[in-house]
C-alpha cells in the first residue's frame, strides 16, 4: 500500500477537472477555467500548488484554481491512525479579463462549482460535483479511508491584477490497525 497524501491530491484534481457538465469548471465548450496554453497535457486550469510555467509571452493562465494540502495532524485512536488534513484552494480571476466577462461573476461561478451541490441532493446522497461533503475513495490504492470534505472558511487576497479567493476545507483520513 502507498501513502494516502498523493492519492488524496490526485482525487482532488480528478474531482475538479472532472466537472465537465453544464456550467462546469472544465466544460468542453464553455469552461470557467483557462486551458493551459502549452497544451492539454499541462492541465485545464486546476493545479496542485503551482501552475506550470507559460512559455508563450502574453498568454494568461487566469482564471485558474490551485490547491494544496497545507497541514496534516495526528488524532490516532487505540487501533487506528487518524490524520485530519487541511486543504486550501486558491481561485484567481483577472480583474480585467481579455474576453470581457464580469470577473466577479466568474469568480462566484468558480467558487460555487468548487463548493458543489450537496445541499441540493436528498439527505444521505453525495454531491454530483464539487468538494464540500464529497467523500473520495482512496482505500484501494492506499488502505486508508477518507471521510467527507468539510467547509472551514473563506478569505480573500485580491491584488491590483487579479481577484483571489481562498477556500479552506478539512478532511480526515484514517487507517485501522490489524
């Protein structure tokens, strides 16, 4: 079995880039995020920690989302490893977008897709998109079990060139002893 952190990071990436439905982050015809200008292998606007470099001058990666697991702590039980994790997502939208969309409305749409639709689902039903209350399956690859993502808070870090929203979630991963 492997360590759970890389698998959890891949599940976050897959969840966000898999949002290809109507209004989705990575919708095929009208994505909310920018496809990386260096080609599809570099990603579609969702990056772990930092985006890849842009080699073509004048092109923008914005709007984009970066994410990272910023903290993992210990809450072991008698026969269980417990690892609460804090995940931070950064949403960047240019203040003056080249295509003329409203930057604040685009930011709101991206944040709504990241948050997801769990409150629109019947009780006990998983969200169809987004991270809040999503339970990633990491057990087959790692032997660990992930709980659901839980909302922790928002912050902003806007600057002169871009709006920057910070969305924080927590998730607990655990592994029982034998």
